[in-house]
C-alpha cells in the first residue's frame, strides 16, 4: 500500500536477528518499533529530550534531522545517520538499528532487608481465614434446600451469605467430592474460595511495590508470616517514559496507550506471581490476598484509570480511598482466588507507596520530629511525628536512574557506582567489569569528589583556569568535543564501549535539578513545620536509590539538608516492607486509612517562597557538619 512502508529492525548484537513490520508513512520509528515488539527505550516520554532512543538508519532514505536530533546527538552523529527514534518520521522502506543495545543485566533491585516479624508491636491478622467444615449435599425432595444453604449452615454465623458466582460454579462438584468435607476460605468474612478436603495449611499472599523503574514482589505465608520467595525486575513500562510525567504524557487522553501500559504491568505481575509460587512450590490458587503499592500514576495505570488529569493542575487523582477487589476485576489471572488490596493515596504525586513507607518506619509514633525521604524519579518527603504529619512530592526526574545523562545508565553491571579522585581518577564499577556508563549513585559520588578535588566549583561549573594546579593526570581529563568541555572518568581504551565515559556540564546541571528537588522538599517542610536542622532528630532514606548512595557525598552535594551524617539512616525498601505489613495485618492496612486522612499535603510549587529555596538548593554545599554526640537514635520501627 502506498501509504505504508516496511521497516526492518536489525539487532545491534552479532546474532543477525531482524524483525520486520509495516507502518503508516509519517509514523515515528519509535511507534513502529513498539508495534513490532521491539523495545526501544524512550526515557523522556518521546519528547526528544534524551538520547535513550537513538537509532542508526542502516539502509534506505535517511530522514532530515530535527533540531532535537542535533541537540541530543551532535552534528557528527547526525551526519553518520544517527537519529532519535521518537523524532524520526518514516518516509520510505528502511533498515534501522537501535544503538547501543539496551541491557539491564545485573540491575540492582532492592527488596526489604527488615522483616515484618522484626516489629515487636506487629499483630498477624491477614483477614484470610480457612474454615474446614462438614456440609452434606441435599438428600430429600421433601426438604427444600440447596448446596449453597447447606454450606452456609455449616459455617460460623458471621460469615456473609454472599457467595461469588465463580465459587457457586465449583460448589456442586466440591461438595460431593469428599463426602462433604470442604475448606471454605473467607476474606473479611466474605467467601472467596471453596475446595474439597482440608487445605487449611495452604494460605498465601503477595506484596507488590510497583515503582516507576522497578517492581519488587514478595510471597508470604499468611498464617506464619514467613517469607517464601522474593522476586523482582524492571518495570516493563520504562521504554514509554523514564519518569512519571513522561509516562503520563505517553498515555494522556489516549485510552489505547493507557491500555498498553496497563497490559505491561499486568503481565509483569502475573509473571512474578507464577515465578514466586514456582520457587516456593505452592499453588497460585492458594494466593488469597495481594497488596499492591505504588505512586498514584502506577496505581491508576494498573487499575485502568485514566491518568490524564493527574498530569494537569491541580494534579488530582481519580480516587484516593483504599480499594479491595477480586483479582478477576483487573484481571490478574495468575491468582484467580485472590483479593487485591490497594492502600490510600494522599495526593496526585504522594501515593500508596508513601503510605507504605509511613507504615514501615512508624514515623507516626515518634515523639521527636523525623523525616523520611523516598528518593526516586518522583521523590516523596514525609516529616513529623505523633502529633503531626506533613508530606510533599519532590519530582526529581530520571537523572538518578541515569536518564538525560550523556553516559548515564541504571545501576546494572558495567555502571560506575563510586569515584575517587587523588593523583588520578579511580572508578568502582558494578560487577567489576569495564565501565559502560555511570548510574545515579556514581554520578552523585563523582560530583562530590570533583568538588573536593577542585575539578568543579560549588556552583557546578567545571574549572576553566589554572588547570596546572590540578594533578597532571586529572588535568588531562578535561577534553573538548562538539558538545563542549567534558571530564573523562574512564578512557576509551579502558571502557566497555568505543568511547570515553565522561561527564558533561549538562550532566552536572541535570543532577543539580534532580538533587535540588529532593533538598527543597525537605527544606520546605522544615520551613512550614518550623523545624530547624538541630530539631530534626533523624532523616531516613527509603527506596532503592537511597540505599546505594554515599551519605557523605549526598551531604556534600546538598542532596540532603545540612545534618550530621549520624542522623541519616538507611531503611531499605520501606514501601515493600509496608506492603508486606498491610498484607499480613488488616490492623496495619486499615491504619493507613487513618494516617492518610490526617496527613497534610504541601503543594511546593504553589508556595511563593519555593522558587527561592529551589534555586538555593541548586548550589553544592561546603563540608557537612561534623558528627555530634547525641543519644542513640531509635531506628525505623523501634
């Protein structure tokens, strides 16, 4: 057809794999790739603001470059046929190759090191009860009864008479299979399953933390609280946008694209349920309760709720209440008998994952003022204690995940994660391999060490004068290319790619914007609550990224407010732990509803003084305050 073109996607690996598709003339290469099942990543949400979707036109007409192609890739790359897939429109048959190959091998997925049982005040009460009863099928025409009535007669009076249609369909066979000995499973006194025989020892649940970047899942025994399996991986929605606003922009006012994102999430959850149950050697049919936490965007997408207005002022969610629904309503086919529970949402960008963090850290019980900071593409800050809790959203963007950084990558094998600068530069690389790029913790560490070494000043500008004052090997690492001055972390002959691994001035600016969002969120809550630094007793770092950063470096670059380092504590993946607590205890799950109702939300952008605080947060700090003697701080959950 004249209005369609043939596109062949060629693998950048040496295996010669190809995938062909037809697309409408004028469609973007990115859309054609996704339609063909080729996952070209578009971290910025296909807005031409990053390099993650770069391709090379191997054969066929090379479309003219757009302004964004030239800005992101440079004149030399554009002349060599490189383009951004999101900006390149198809004009004729062509062969394209996504470069470099996008690999997340060894990506670090952080679970929760603390266990639910570590909390002395925790009460095991999942709401799932298995009733083993004897119920005979009707035997006389003269006694009007039914299978349904006979089963209800054998159950406790508090069990609801309602029986779901899928359970009714199983009832005739189950009731007669073992002469009326059956196990009826209830959740919140409502029947959710029925089986022949005694299966009372088989009751399991799963807790999911769906992050913008990764998904973490845990399979637990609902009767003992024992962890049976922990699985996780990258969020498969990532190719459609690296941060929340990019993900929202992709699906905004387009229900078909919303369903694309939803299908990715549902498939991932189904796969993780099957994987966890296989590892633990249990049946998915005996998974009766699933708690899912995530930010508002992830929550809405999973439920198939339009996210268009979450991305528009006043950024209101469609629903904030905690929800309970049958797995079939999603549908989540891998656990057909489960009830899906979500935690409440505070605001458009303070979601159920924040409530899980609040639950896990017990910040609401503290007599002193504490803060928790979940550092990610969308950071959240909660501050307060027993008397008052306040929360805000700190949209850091995807820089901490390596996006919009010239040689940025996620925390996978080959990523620089630590930097030292003395007489020369030394980098520590995940997996001990040659460096292919730099991840968020490495970027943060590099900037701190560059300040210490005099490579960069506290405004974030590279050193321009008196380079001879630096050690010779360090001074030689300043190089110029088409993009301007760069600082080489790893030379080409020592890297895992055919070029130097560098940091550019633009990379530093991206980090400054990201870290200022987090810094400003904490600083603004301190200002609103009138909590000076000396009155903030503890700052808890939550989430995967927060667990891997160096605290001294974080203080040096002013990602965190000026605090003694011994007041900063890692609490791991608190959202995952909070989800597990809500899974195993209805008391804890319902507690989140009370906490969400009394939590005060601060809209940072609406405050007239926020811009000044944000600009101040762009600066890098001096030496962090020395540690000061103090009483031993209570750790999370104590």
